[in-house]
């Protein structure tokens, strides 16, 4: 993104908190420092506020909020990437989102521009926070450096997974000038992500281990960076390397972005976009779309429901599209997983598939089903939550064909990682790494409204205003 000077960096306020625990969820205990004067930002006392501001910006970029935008919805990577793929469907009338849902995302789209800017803002905030921690913190006792470096790594992961090749990374200098970045290939973007995760791992490994609490924090920071690094390696097709990193992460590990009701900025944007404003819904392959039967095949990991109102079964904002809702996030304060031990197990399962060990893959996948991690509490429309074993899958009929084995793995990934900004990347990988025809992966043919036909986009474009960067002209390619 061509950067704009962001005075908010000098006026950081506590916005979102993160949860980082080896097992379960514990609220981050940080008092609300409100506004920190610019002259105080070079004091170690400002580091909790700097960290919270970086986490807040990341949360907006990832899961959105209720801060602004049409109907109060600020989209993040989860909603926008899910709609371009097969996870979500447009249930309202705004042209920007209709075109994105029809696989024709427009570079001039104000919605897409905002989503892209928010991701760059998160990148800048997390990297600037890392610089502050390096300058001001005792990095053997303060675990914040590793955390914000991992968050920075995830911003690059999203650029690599969800956008076309050629994303420029520019820099806002302290004096207000800009250093315009060259367009980076997808591999270069992912390599940068891996670099950030490696830095996060190095920062975590020097943390003090004199107490049990310190050891737990150190291990959690290592796990956070490891899941991110393994994910980026998987995107690059380095399956065994990804497996080696993922194997170090316990299944119980979980890092979430927490939302709350303190301000609209802190709301869960996925919940708002679907249940509050009815602009996104859950589709199904039974409607003639390629993809998964999200609704017709019931699964506790992907809970879907439709409300009945006094006027009849609920429809979307457009007044016509049936409104099927998710209940993974049951209210505006529901937290959103970013990196989990379950994902680490899925990475191992894919490496086993790549090695031809489909028996081992099935054992790994069924182990998750038999003992679902506690952080996968399944929401219900009434707000209660349940969890429990999921019936194991049976062995694939011999001889095991590659199509059936790949289907099994990616179906499991889709269910476990639902609405966490993984699905678009997985669909792209099905085409890029497994050579699946586009027509078997993405929706295609006549679009269901506005007289449109599905386009061929498999990634989001770089917004038009990036042309302000003299080094940028267009996407390097739009390939999977």
C-alpha cells in the first residue's frame, strides 16, 4: 500500500486484547491507558499501549469490527477471502461485494481498498511495535517482541494467500516521507513472513525460564511463531519442512484475537457482517456452486442455522437471498482463533499425504476428531456452547486414489479452520499444488443475482490507489 501518515500511531489507544495460552483462554490483564502523549512513546511504560494498539490494528485487519462501513460492518480478511472462495455468499446489494462474490473483484472498489489498507496498517503497526520493543524492553523478560513479530508475519501470510502476486510493501519514515516498495512476488511475500516468524522464534528462545510461568509464556510464544511459519512453508509447498515445525506444537495450543463490547471497533466483524447486518451468508454446493456442502452436510465444526421471523424464514439485506447464519461466533464479543495446535496437526496430516502415508493421515485426522481441542466450543443460536467427540472417519477404500485422499484432507481442513481466513488459500492450493481444475474448486457459471456470470478470479486485486506508488503498475500475475 502507498502509506499515508497515520497520526493514530502517536495516539494509540487500547482497542483489542489478545489471548495467548498453551491451553484455554485467559484475558490479557492490561489496564486501559487511554491516550498516550507522543513524548511518552519512547518510555518502557508505553509498551503495553503500543502492544495493544498493534493487536487492535491486527484484529481489524483479520476479523473486522463494527466501526464503520456500510451498515456498520468493517470487513477483514475472514469475510472478504471467504466470500471470494466458497465459504460465504453475498446476501445484500452493495456492488463492491456483489462483484467480489461473483469472482470479479474490482481494483477501484472502496470496500476492497479499505480491507487492503487495514492489512497494511496492521503490518506497519506490528513492525513499528517490534522496533519499540527492541529499543525499550528487556527482551529476556518481556515476551511482547516475539508476539508482535508473529503478528507481523501473519500480515504477510494474508498478503501472500489472499492477494495477487505483486503486492508492494512501502515504508513510512519517521520524518513523514515515504520509501516506496517494489512489487513482491507471492514467494517473496511468504519468504518475508517466514523471516518474521524466524525472528519471533529467536526472540522467544532467549526469554527467561526461571519460573513455571515464564516457561509457559516462552513455550506459547514459540508455538505461536511455529504455527505461522509452518503455514507459510505449506503455502510454498515445503511440506516436510512445514511438518517439522508443526510437530513441535501441542494440540492444545491456541492464540485468539479477542473481541468485546467496549466500542464498535472492538466488535467481532464476522458476527456483525452476518447476524447483525445480514450482508454475508453461508452457501451450499447443492445450489449449483462448486465447493463444499456447508449446510446440507451437518457438522458440529461448521454450525449453520436460519432464523424464522414473523415474516417467515429470514432473508438477507437484499430481501431475496435466504439468510443462513454461522454460529461459530455467537455474539459481538466472540473471540476468533488465529493459530492453533489443531492446524499444526492438519499440516502434519498433509505432509503424510504428500509422503503417500494415507494410513498415517487418517490416524492424525481421527485423533483430532476423537478429542477435539477445548477451544473448539461450538456455538448455538441461543448462545450456549457444546463440544464432544466427532465420529471417526473410516479408511478409504483400497486402492486409495489421490483424489479421494486429497478430498478427505481438505474437507477436514475446511471444517476445522472454518471462518479463520484459510479457505481461499486452500482452494488456491488445490489448483496450484494439486492441479485441480478451477471448475471443480471455485463457484462458476451463472451467478445467482444481478444477471452476472462468475468470473475467474482466484485472489483479490491490489487496489487502484496503489498506482500512487511509482514502482507499481499492476499485479504481476493473477495465478493461483
